[in-house]
């Protein structure tokens, strides 16, 4: 299949925006005094907009509405995932994109999978986790990797709610995953406190990743049950385990005993990676 | 963790939904150097064996950017994450058999129902090495879209597929203004990575409209 001229234009535009954003982010992350409200990354040119409403359902968080015959973006709700632009749905090219300053740029880092985190250099919100465990040996027998993805599926999260969760988990002595973007913003690993300047920001989701000795798994589940009532969003949970030579998954029994449902579909690393990590049991 | 996890639906429906993912291990630099051509080989093999969507996090997918599979393979970088999705386990099995034979050393992940995947791996002499298991959705679940919509939107783990767009398409299909197949193609295009299952989407749209 070949790209049409319009598709090329959208594609090249987006690539340029990503490159500009990476540069700006690196330049501006040190400047904590900039307001997150002074400039937004995605706007609608009211002169161009014809109020056709085609873009409205494409917004992942319902931030686009029509008023006075033109489309408006609720900048507080917009998580800058970029779907409105990439979809190419606007017939008059009314969406405008300008690089946003820190901390607003956090929204695209966590919500737009094509934006690489300047801290982790990995596109997307997470890390390699089980994908490379046969080589990295990251999830070892006796330990489990845990991920709490705030805002997923598709509800979005405030960074205040992310902080509520990191602060609830930190006292358990969890080891926050060093290569995860959220971990870069935790200023105190003992308390789970995040940088103050990001607390008014939002994202489509944010993954809190950590490792724990398997005996701490029940304490984590208890904290999560308590936090269900404390946060104003949803969160999706995931447990990563090295499967034992007899084929058993020790975390499963603990979870079952606690009445936690493990879904039938999962991610399976099939052990084809080399050089192979040598696990001890 | 993890954009191919947390897909929702019945076991019957999920039996036609198997994403595969690969990335070289960045913690071991020698495994990253030269990984690009190996990743390209994986995508070629997957496509040949019937993968219905294929993509690469740094370039996009065959739907998202209308990229040609050959073009994706020609430009795969050592550090990318490459993905595809199958609507049957047989294609995954054939792909893994070829990869096992080639022994390129690329870490490989299969997402989907653990029981049949585990059985298939045993048949071809591979192992369930490490698993990431979903514990579902917690918290204010009253904020979620309805189940029929979530079964579609959760196929893009980055949630680039808007629930409002799915609702609009369901409405349009019911009114005869759209078809499940056409709507599924548009929804698949919103996912950048190549893991959105167009065939299952059409099936779920049909079911939601019935």
C-alpha cells in the first residue's frame, strides 16, 4: 500500500512534532516555574474550523465539544494523545500543534505512544518487563513484578491520584522500577512523593511498576483494595512471575487464596532470547 | 506493563486474538546491536504465516500509516518494539517454529489465552518462561464504558481507540450507514503499534449490533 499525499503530510508533520517535543522537553524540564496552563500543545484554529463535528468522537477522553459552531478542546481534560491529529479526520486541517512546556509535556510522554520518554528512551509508558526476562533475568523466582496502571482502560488519571497510589505502596518497601517514567518523577522513594510541579497534570494512563518478594504480595493486594475507594479513577493490575521448572506460577495460589481473579489471557515470554539468563531456584 | 495485556472478552472470542511482541534486551547491549534485521525477519515470518496486523513502535503499522510491510522491515531499528497479531493460534505456532529453527536470540512474547498457548508451546518444544498476568480493572469501574465497547477498545493497550468512536460506529451500523468491516478498518487504523485485531473487531461490532 502507498501513502497518499495527505497521509504523508500528516505523518511527516507528526514526526516533526515529536522531534521538536523531545528537544523542548530536555531543555525545559529543569525550569519548574513555567505554568502548565500558559500554552497547550493541541488547539483548534477557529478560523478554519467548520464545526462539522467529525473530530468529536475520535477524542479518547471526550475533551472535544462544539460550541458556537466550532470545535473546542477542554485543555484541562486533553491528555495530548494526538489521536485527533493523527486520525486525519479534520477536513480543513484546523488542528494546530505547538510544543508544550514542562510539566504539561508530561501528558504526551505518558499518553502518546509515539513519544519516547526522554528519561527512559523507550516509546510508550512502560518498560521491557517480561518481554525480555529470558535475557535480563529481571523477574526472578521468589520475586514478582507488579504493575498498577492508573487510568487504564481509557478513563485517564490525574497525577495526584498517581501520587496517592505511589505513597500508599512506598511504605511496603516496594522497589520502584528504575526505568519507568513515573519512577523518574518520584522525589522520595521511601514516601512515594512525586515532584510537586506535575501534580496538576493528567494522562491517559500512568504505570507504576515495582518488584517485591513474593511474600509481600498479600500486603500489596490489601493496599490496592483500600486504594480502590481513595482514587477518582480506575487502575489495571498485572503480576509478572518467572514460571518454575515444574510449570507452576507461585503467585497464582496466593492471589486465588485472597479471592483475586486472574484473567485467562496473559503475556507469555517463550524463552527464545539469548544470551540466556541463568536462574537459580 | 503492558499494552497487549488486559484485553477483555469471552474465552471464545479471545481464542481468535493472539498478539506477538519482540524487543531486544536493552540491559544487555550486545543483544541490541544488530537486532534490527532480526526483528525485520520476525515481522516477515509473521506476515507470511497470516498475521493480520504488523507494526513497529517507531514507524507505525500497516494500517496506522498505510505502511507496506516491506517498507517497515527495511527501516526497523535495533531499539524498536515490533508487534503483530494473529486471529488464530496456528499462525503463531508456525511463526514460533520458524523462529526456533532460526535461533536468532530475540526475546519473544505471545499474548493471549494461557492454556492453549501453553499447550502449543509444549507441542513445539518451547516453554512458558515468564508470564505477566492480568488481575483486571480495579477502582471506580462505574467510569468505564460498557462491556461491548471495552472488548474492542482494550485491543489497543495505549487506548488510542476512543469509546465514543466505537459507540458512534455501532449506532451507524444499526442505522445502515456503515458496515462492521469498514468500521473495524477505521478503528484498527487508530492503533499505532500493529496489535489491533481488525477481524475480531468486525466480529464484536456485528455482535454489539445484533
